[in-house]
C-alpha cells in the first residue's frame, strides 16, 4: 500500500462527518500524513438574462461563504484539527474537491459514502462523482445512517 502524505477530508456538516473525520485522522496518524479539510458551498449566482447581478445576491454569497468558514472552523476545533488547512470553496462540489486535490498534491481524498442525499443509492452522488474523476486514491467511508 502506498504511503499517503496528504489527506483531504471532504465535509458537508451532516451527521456523517464524524465517520469521515475519525477515519481520516486515524489514517493520517498511521501514515504520518498531513490533513486538509474542504467544504464546498454549492450556491452559485445564476444570471441567465446576462443582466447585472443584484448586490443582494452578492451579499448572500458572501454571507453563505462566511457562515461556512465559521462552521468549518468550529468543526475543526471540535475534532482537534485547528492547525490543519481549511478550504471553503464555492461551486460544484465534485469539481472543487478534485481541483483542490490536484492543486494541493493530495494523494488520498476521504469522504462519506453518503451524506445529506441519504442512502437511496449504493454510493452517494458526491462519492460516485469524485471517484470517477479523481487524480488520486479515494476512500468512501461507509456510512450506515
Ligand atoms: P452525498 O453525495 O450528499 O451523499 O455526500 C457524500 C459525501 O460527500 C459526504 O459525506 C461528504 O464527505 C462529501 N460532501 C458532500 N457534499 C459536500 C460539500 N458540499 N462539501 C464537501 N464535501 C461534501
């Protein structure tokens, strides 16, 4: 098995995150790897009419990003990960996770087999999408409920 050096833990603030974090931290300790966290804010301004984006929409974007920053910080503190790199990105979850992984030289992405979207599918949509496009190994931590 390869010796992982940089793990990226993808969190969506659902109850499943504790599984992802516990498994990620255990692996990081075993490999002596560094750990980064990512949360993606999916909200994106839609400007189908090509008109100017309203200031209120820009403010909402900024508020959602700021809220995500503080939730990610709180989650990191709760799990003793305050010193680890945190990334809040905006856009498509799959694309942003893959982009950050490539940019940061991540060699293992850790995420939940299921998150907010529930257990309808064998593998949740984010895990499935990341698995298919990843430049590195992906660990989909089995989430039962
Ligand atoms: P889902 O596709 O909703 O079943 O989510 C599966 C897993 O993907 C979650 O347990 C998280 O690890 C990750 N994930 C889902 N949404 C996000 C997000 N917005 N930002 C970061 N990771 C996410």
